[in-house]
């Protein structure tokens, strides 16, 4: 397999479709087999979780194994963050940065047999701008004014005001077109153009995908199908790999990955880090008090959380950015380090009584051992600061529903898109600026909303001050306390597999995988 080199001009990108990138960002991996050396067959994948639904706008980590196998995006990023064509062959950003014109492939069909065209992109954009149906994509669409289809394979998206080019590319990368005919039922019936099609699903047990015989990328997918099996716990998934009953684990824990790496299995770390965030519902109980919230900046024992929860794979951080983000600022890590005395001082400044400060429970995802461990670390840190609180442990869908609806006082949850344009963090529920499912309307942190707006509208010399202001506001408002980056979508694979593509979001890309 080879990778084409794309050399975009300042304003226009023109290219054919290149092959997927291989090989970077791995732990202990042998040289990858090239595509021509790989064989088909059925890939057996173990998952420590089940998905929520087939809507690609439901960009939750539990759906990451499915999204890029059933859908394609308009453009893709390689593992270095360079834009590459996908369903879009060409895109031109206007000189004033107030619009982008996109040329679409004319040889693509949805799984239904319907043609992919501008009408399907329009339908997808309409869904994305709906606060109920747009889900994780909705906040990204806040920059969009309107759009128009020039012809069946051309669409222009207009923005409310000038938008940074990187932010425009992020929007195109985040849009995964949905078949217009299936858009109303996409939660239960997938409606994409992807390399695989749904064959069968047993909720909570398994999902079977079959090869898309009319897929538009030449010689892909290599596999005949993918069988996903949902396991009850991480240890059971690891045992299945070691016994040979599955070929690959996706989304397992860092601790298990390190152990299996040492036993000779392939372990892939992609560029799409998540940041673990202590999410605070600032509309409830003592968390309405800013000083009380700010104390949690110093109650996160980040080194212990990283070591115990994630086997040391990742970095401690006080801000929600991966190192690749332009807003990354490591100085905050020292200024907001674990310090019980500073936390106690802020708790005293809050003016709350001991009873008020402990009148809440920490919601815990019991299905993930690492989250249980880090929740226990925080529980211990709070007790050292004089706060004794209980853990509210919930499993599977019960936890996910509470997380996404804001039915909690505080909880841990990962956030993504932290390696891209800074305002993309607002695609995550706790950081949304409009129709936030935790906070509702109006948003209780207008300084944060304004800071995101400033980032979205800054150019030239104003850019860095906008990033600096956003970071200062995040730690001041303290409604979300980052603790560490960590690996999501970790792939642990049998050595007989090759051809892995490292996705910028760490989604599982099955189309290039094959057996050696």
C-alpha cells in the first residue's frame, strides 16, 4: 500500500483519493504488511462496551468502533492532521473566509443503492443544525449561516462571519453524510456509504458487518466482514484474545493493553487522545458555588490518576487539550497541581457548611475499571480535604443516559476533538455553548460562551490572546476539571493482522485491515 502526497495550495485543495496511512504512533509493532500481502476473511473483534445507535452524529466513544465502518466523511485527516479527500474531492475556501465550496464524488452510493449527491449533504446539514437531531455535531454548526447546492455534486457552505481555515476543515471532517431517505430512521438503521454494511445485531451481545460490494475505494475493504462481540468486562475481552477466540480488542483499558503488549501482541496508539474530565453540574447543590468548584482544580491527584487508571499511558493536564492543540499551555499543570492545602483554602472561602459541601454523590461508570479506580482516588483526596462523599456506581446504558442528560452532580467522562481547533471542544456535552444537556438554557457560564466565540472570530495577532483568555476562563469557571490525556480506541491485535490505519479521532478503520 502506498500513500499519495497531497500538496494543497493556500486556498484550494485538489487531489484524487489516497491510500490510508500506516505505521506511525505504535507501541512495539513489527513492520506492517503492505496491502498486497494482506488477505481477506472475517475479523473477530472484542468490545468492552455496546454501542448506543447508528447515528454518526452521536459521536460518543462507545460508537467509535462503528462510525468509520458504516460511514465516510467529506474529508479525512491523516495521523499528522493533514486534510485528505474522501467523499469530497476538492474544497475551496473563499478569500474572505466566509464560505467554502465543496466538490463531491460522483461515483458513490449509499448502502440503500441511492446515489450520494449534494441533496444528501443538504439533508445531513439540516439534521446537524437541529438542536435535537444534531447531537454532537450541532454545536460545530453554530458557525454556519446557510448553504446552497450549485449542482448535483457541488455545495457551498456560508458562514455567519469569517472563520479560520482550520475550523472550516474540522467541520468538513466532522460531517459524515447520511442517506436522505434514511435520515429519520438512522438511529436504528444505518444509512451510510461506508466500506461495510450491517448484517445483524443482537443488542448487548454482538454486531456483524459484511463487506460493501459496491464500495467506492478501489480494493477496499480487504476483509469479508467484521464480527463484533460485546464482553461484560475488560478481563474477559483480554482472555478471549489470549485464547484465540477473537483477533483484536478495540477500546480496552490501558492497563490490559500494556500487559498484552508485554506478552507479544500488537498495541496501537493513535493520535486521537481523549482528555479525562471531572464533569461538574454547576446548577446543582454546592457546585453552584464557584469557590467550591475551584477547589477541585487542586483536588485532582493527576499523577495517581494517570498511573492507577491508565497504566501511565498519557499525560497529566489541567486543561482539556492534547499537545497538538494550538491552545495547549503546560504552565497550567504546575499552577493547578494537586494541593490539598490550596483546596482547603478555597473550600473555606466558599462559605458553605460541611453538610452542604458533602450533599452530593459522585456518579461512577461501573462498567469501566479505570474510571472506578480514579473515582476512588478522588474520593480519597476529598476525604483528606475533610469531605466524605459516596460513590453512585451505575452500569452501561444507565450511566450513559445519566451522563448525556446531565443527571449527575459530578462524574468523570472523556472528551474528544482536543487535538483540533480549540472551539471543537464544544462538541462534547459538558462544553457545549448552546443547548447544553447538563446546564440547559441560558448557559450559566456566559464568560465561557464568550471566550469560545472570541476564539472562533479571531485572526492574526488576536489569536493567541483568544486562546489565553479561553484557558483562564476554563480554570476560573471550573465546571469541568481535566485530569489527564489517555488512549481511547486502543487496538490490541494478534500479530497475524496488518494494514492498520491510524485515524485522527482513533476511530476503528476496518477497510485497510487484513490477515498476513
